[in-house]
C-alpha cells in the first residue's frame, strides 16, 4: 500500500476509537477484522484503500488511490471527536 502515517490523539478508550471508525462506514465501504479497519470506495466513486490499525495513542494508517475525500472526512471526524490530532509520516 502507499503512504503510511500515524494519527496521534487523546482518546479515553480504544472502544471509542473503534466506534469512530465504524461510523465512517457510512461514507466508505468497510471491512473490519479485529482492530483492523479497511475502507474502500463505494460503487461509482474513484478507487481507494485506507487501512487503519488502532495503536497506542492513535491510529496507524496506510492508504493508496483516490483517498483525498475520505481523508478529509477522517481528519474532520477525528478532530471533532477527539480534539487535537498530530499527523506524522511513518
């Protein structure tokens, strides 16, 4: 997969992060496996993959394709839910 980044933020629990990621399933197709969330384009949208793994202090993400629209919703949702987010290339 393409670009890898870590999104660090303060969450009270891993469960809250899981719930946040599941809610993003409303804007992209979601395949979920134990602490691993793979988002893909919905039918008719440009293809992308955005793979998230919950890590201590945030989310580790790998992404490729036309993910920019999804990334905007992801960041907006993170800051709205958890406040300040630090993004670091990994």
